[in-house]
C-alpha cells in the first residue's frame, strides 16, 4: 500500500494506533460509500466489525491508491 508522509506522521499517533493496515485495505476494496472531493482526493467509508462496527474513513490521493489519512467515526 502506498502512503504519503502525512499519513506516516499520523499513523504513529496514539489515537490511531488501533487502526490496522488490513482494515485500511478492506475499506478501500469494499467501501460502503465512496466520494470524490473537489480537490480530486477520494474518501472511502466502511464499518469495521472488529472495532464494534465503528466506521473508518480512508482518504486517498487522486490515484485512489496512495493513502493520505485515516479517520474513525
């Protein structure tokens, strides 16, 4: 999986330590929702059963492969 430097800095934050790369890949492969932002970046959402069905949002660059950031909801 390709990632940006911004993602690498965020990935080490304690509030995101519970997010696994497997979950990120799963969200990108089988999103419940997908939306293209005005700047071309793409948002993907999916529920993660292992995290009590909390939603994970993955934002990629325009290529749809390079992960920019990951947020929980």
